[in-house]
């Protein structure tokens, strides 16, 4: 009889002891409703992504400012050099998730994904590479594309300031 009471008390204490943790697990898996005003870490990352996108788009465009010099061959004897530059024009936050921990020493946190759209611009054609390099790429080519980058956030949903990693789905 005494064992039964001890067993019931032990079970009651165990259930009470993991009450808040148990509630959080149920909320995280969507079994139980979250309290009013609850904001998940992934939601916080999604709120931070537009600021990250603005800073990173500036960095990406600065890195592409020099462009690349290409040769436009018209025939066997004639051609011209021109500069082509990729200009990132818009960004769109896509998703935020809990990061998978791949190494024991790696900090847990979140990853956020941002898609950037870009367009290529070209300069006027010139006879030498030096002349082409000195030109501004201001002629839109109509060639557009999109790239997705992955960014790392710490467990508090703060961006670590690191460069994004190109992400292929």
C-alpha cells in the first residue's frame, strides 16, 4: 500500500517538474497552442532578414562594381572590348529555420534564406581593354537572373554579419 502512494507521488512530482518544458515541447510541435504574444526564433529571423538583405545587397553590388572585361568578336579580324557588370536590384526574404548542428563545437542557431534578383549591364564597345575598363556599365542587357543566399544567425536570432553562402535548391 505504501509503495503505491510513493509511486503515485513520484509520478506526480515528475509530471509537475517537467511541466514548463513539457508545455514548450507540445507548443513547438504544434500540439498545444502558443501563448498570446509568443514569437519563435524563426519569426525573429524573418523580421531581421530585410535589414540583412539591404546590407548584403550593398556588399554584393560593391563586389561587382569592377565587372569583367569581355571581347565581342564581330568577325575574324574585327571586335571590341566591353565591360559587363551584374547589378543586384531587389531582394526577397524566403525562409528561416533552425540550423542543423553538423559538428559538436558548432553553435546552434538559425539560418535564413534571401533571394536576390539581378540584371547584367554593359558598357559601350571600345578598341582596348583599358578603355573598356574605364567605362561605366550603364546599358541594360535585359538578361536577368536570381540567386539565393543562406545566412547564419545565432540562437538569439541575431545575424553574425557573415557573408551569405550561395544556396542551390
